[in-house]
């Protein structure tokens, strides 16, 4: 049995990547979603070991010290990281392991494991992104501005990803994501124009928020 491939999925906060991952795993058997560790507080409905392993800053830094993470990054003043053992075990079992992580961590994984497939999930445009951030009602205006600021930085890295999936229709996006992964990178993609436009729009919206 061939080893599964390592797939990193990133996206703007508010892109719907978490919902997309859950839908993908519910419809296809060949995937395993790596559960990340984080120091951020749980949101309503999140369960330890399902969405994240919730750690104190001290415990997280012990994981770093003991080299128990494939990658880790700091995002909005919290640590996020990927435990190593689960990922290696699932790949050996033939599962395509998906890491849902931020851009910093994604690029570190690609550097360490060059055969990693990088996929970026985004709403159809920057205004939809802001509407989703506001609409989910989990952050204050200050935090929304911080998310938009982070999105402008993440947009600068989108061209380093192998694929961009526009999440405007969940069913279509799930099918596209599965097709990309199952073809193991054979599908060609050019998102240069889309990336340029969303970068410009994000910068414009962020400046309007200031």
C-alpha cells in the first residue's frame, strides 16, 4: 500500500476552510485530518481533541522543546502547531493527511517535506470575507481589523501555494478539493489574476477600516 500524501490547507480567517474540511472528510474515506495544538481559547462548541488540542503556553513550549511538532507558528498572539506522530502514522496507513494550518506553518512544512501539496481556500472576494468575519459574531471590531490585517499579509503568500480553491459554494468546493488531491498534483492551475485582485481589494478594505 502506497503512503498517503501530505496536504496543507490554509485560508483567510472566515474563508470557511474548517467547514470545507469537515464536509470533505464526511464524504470521502481516504482522508485523515490532523488535529492541531493551540494556545487560543476554545470557541463555543469546540471540543478538546476534535477541533484542537488546547494547551497552555507553557505546555506548548514543551512540545517545541521536545521536537514533537512538525511545524508551529504564532498567529494573533497564539501558538498553533501540528503534532508529528499522528501525521506519520496516518500516512503509513495510506491516508491522505490534511493539515489545516496558517500560512507560516504551511511554508515550513513545504520546506521540510517538499512533496507536500499546498492548497489555499478563499471566499470569492474581499468584501465577502469581511462580511463573513462580521457575521459569525465571535470577534469584536478590533479583532476583525486584526484578521483583515493578517489577511493582507497572507494574500502576499498565495502565489506560493499549488492551488487556490474559491469557497463560494460548499458542494462545488468539496468536489474540486477532492479532485485536486486525488489527482496528486496533475491538474494544472493558474490563479494569477484572481490573486492580484483579492490582494488589491483586501488592502483597500483594510485601509478603509483604519
